[in-house]
């Protein structure tokens, strides 16, 4: 499905609300497109058959049938074990910690298959070369944004977490330049603060990266790059393990991209006498 997702990424910023709705359904249930006609799929998604066909043409396909054939080829050649995992029937087993961890692993795998390697490489490249990073995320997204800002600042510096109760949004965004990057975490329910910040940054010519749960999320209109964490749930608690895995991997990739700078930061960090800040067990 990688080639299809790349086509979507190339056109997504110009999508209408209905085309974004189709995109969300394609991420969530590609089998529907493989098995149903354009009219049937459109009815399930709440759009017209004509809109479904227009979506296909927007992606560069001659029509729905061509997209359908490509999806069928991708799905039927695939034989990953994750596709055949049956739901846990027993309530006690379903509630076990290990079963829930296995579900998270499965979610990570599914999202991994949807993400574009080229988009991820572009995000890492932007972060590695930028002059500063402003990370935004409030309410249910705050913990995710906070960890990412801390970890990225640890490996490369010049990273700040936007805190709406402390920071003046105009001042923080005003410090950014066209070489800066805003990383916005925006998950259901989509907090207005993060969306307004992204909109303001976009107007300033700042490159905006959005980690969100669907390409149809409000923040998509103001993002230069969207990393969709699309699951069959709107719960940020369920999405958190996947988001953290992606965030950690981006930070690790940035540290590898700037090896010398990262190593110098490690050296400087280790030379500091921080014994008074830690308890040592002897």
C-alpha cells in the first residue's frame, strides 16, 4: 500500500473535506475498496459514487477500478501474521496485561505499514537542519508532546515545548523563522490551541509537521507534513503507544543524522558534576 499512501501524501493538502473522509476510510479499511464497488463504498462512507471516482482521479488513476486492482494486489500478496490474528474471545484473557500489550504491538505494526518512508525521512531531515523546534500539544496530547520535546532537546537542543498557561503564543511563534519546524500533536478531541498555533506558524512560513489520528483532522489544513496514526478508535490512550514509538524513532533517527553534534552533547553532559541532583545506591 506504500505507493498508494505516497500518492495521497502528494495531493492531500488540496483535498476537500469529502476527499479527506475517503482518505480516512482507505487508511482504516482498505479491504472495503478491494471488495466493493465505487457506489457501495461511497454509500458506506457517506459520499457519492462520483466523489469516490474523483478521489481516484485526483491520485492519478484512470478510475475506481484501477485503484481497486492495485489495492487487491497489495492485500492479496501480503501474508503478515497480523492480518490473521483473531480477536480474543475470553473476557478474562482480553483484559490481561499481556493481551493488551499484544494489541498495542499489533497497532504499531498496522500504522508502520501505512507510514511513508520518504515522509519520515523528510521529517528527520527537516528537524536535523532546522534552527529551532517548537513542539505543541495540549490536553490528551500534552504528555506525548512533552516527552518528544524533552527527548529531542536532549539529543540536539534548540527545542521548546509550547505551554499555553505560561507562553505567549505570539511571542513563541514570532521567534520562529522559515528554517524552523513546528511539531504538533493533535488527537481527538482536537484542541483549538494547537490548531491556532499551527495556523499562525504556517502564515509565518514555518514548516509544520502534524502527528494526528486522521488526515481529515482539522490541523491537516495547516500542516506541510502529516504523519497519520490511524486506528479503529478515537481514544488517545489507545493511540499513545503507537505515537510514542513513532516519536522515539524520529528522535533516534535525528541523533543518527547528526552524529557528531549528538556525541558532543553527550560528552558535555557527562562532564557536568551533577552528583547533587541524584541519589546513588552503593
